[in-house]
């Protein structure tokens, strides 16, 4: 058979094999990616409990921190109002009448009471914020140092990703080796290709005869017509030779004899 045809058949088969290996490699990579996705979701669920608790403390801390800063601003403003009322009372104590003095005295008392209320609110908020921050820090310490939850998760994550990348690298490397082995089969088949063998095979397969066809002779049209007419006048073939002279038989005058053993009797 044709060596080139055989090489092309092997080439086609090995390319299909390489493609099949790539399909299998893609499937393996999808499976490994699925493992990573499952691992990520598992760690996410494990973190939810601690993160939820820490987030709750964080929200309380953030809210109370804002409340405390606002109460501080209010407290400072009320203190300034109280100081202004006291200064106004002291400056006008000897220049105003009793009624005006009583009004200044009332305002000073009111601003003082308001400042004291703002001070108490501010102190309460500071105390509550300190307590919430202690609880928030405690949860952080418990998660990061005591239970080492996040550290453990990070170790698992690094280990798994390292293993996955290692596995991917081995799979890709094996794919290269397998592909090269298949390509080597193609090269081996190509080395067996022989131009002379393929030409001899083609000639032997497609040859018609060992001898060239006979030449086509010239035939005169009129000679062909005369020959045809002659054959029609003498359908029996060529002329017979002269007949022998028969002799007479004295005893049988009806028949004649021919003195030739090869001549048949005729009535």
C-alpha cells in the first residue's frame, strides 16, 4: 500500500488521540476547579458564625461611637452655653433690676442643668462604648489567638491551593509527554515514507497493459465497398477448382463416376 497514505492515516489518528487527551485534561481541570469552589464555600460557611458575631459587635461599636461623639459635641456646646450664662449674670448683677436679674439667674440655672444632663449622657455613652469595644476586641482575640480559626483556615487554603497548582502542573506536564509520544508515532511513520515505493505502487495499481495499443491502419473507403460487394456475390468463399471429367460406366449409363476419391457423387 501507499506509505504516504499510511502516514496520513496515522497522522489523523494521532491528532484525534491528542484532541481526546486535551478533552480529558479539560475535564480533569474542571474537577479540580470544582474542588476549589467547594472548599471555598465550605470555609465561607465556617466563617459566617464568627463573622456574624463580630459584625454584630462592630455595628454596635460603630453606632455607639457616633452617638458618643455626638453627645460629646452636645456636652461641649452646653458647657459653653452655661459659661456664657454665668458670665452674663456676673457682668450684669449690679446694673439690672431685680426682674432682669431673676431672668438671668433662671437662664444660668437652666443652662447649668442642661450641661449637667449632657455631661451625664456623654459619660454614659463613653462607658457603654468602652464596654462594647472590650467585647469587640475580645471576639477578635478569641478568633485570632485563642481558637486560631482564621489562621487555621488560611493554612488550609494555602495548602489546598499549593496542592491544586501542583496537580495542575503535573497534569499539564503529563499531557505534553503523552502528546509527544503520539507525535513520535507520526514521525516514525513519516520516516517509512518512500517516494519510489509510492510511485511503483501507483503504477502497479493503475497500469492498463504491458504493450502499447495497436496503431489504427488506413482503410480506403472504396476498396472497402468493392470487397463487400465481392463477398456478397460469392458468399461461399473462394472459387472451386475445375471439376474432373467423369467417366462412363458401361453397365450403369445413369450414373457417372469420377476418378477422384475426394470427389462426392452427384445425381
